[in-house]
């Protein structure tokens, strides 16, 4: 799983970088999406966090809304 995870990380960071260049609500959406994935990964692979599902899903849906706008 090392190669797929590395590929996903590269794609996610590229999306974040391009949206920060683009500006506007896309920037905030990408930041929230990256944060959501970080919380999900931390909760899954490092340490179980309290309220991780709530944080993950709320930031994910907020990110999707901002990316659409």
C-alpha cells in the first residue's frame, strides 16, 4: 500500500497547491479537505481520536461546499 498512499498524497498536495494558487473559496475548500483527510488518516493509522468521525465528516462536507462554490 506504500505506492498507492504516496500517489494519493501527491495528488492531494497538488490539489491543495493549485487551489491555493486559484484563491477564493476553492482555497478554503482544499484546506478543509486536506484537514479532513489528515484527521481520518491519523484516526485510522496512528491514534484513535475522540469525535474523529464528527470532525472528519463536518470538514469534508464544508470542503465540498466550498469547492463547489
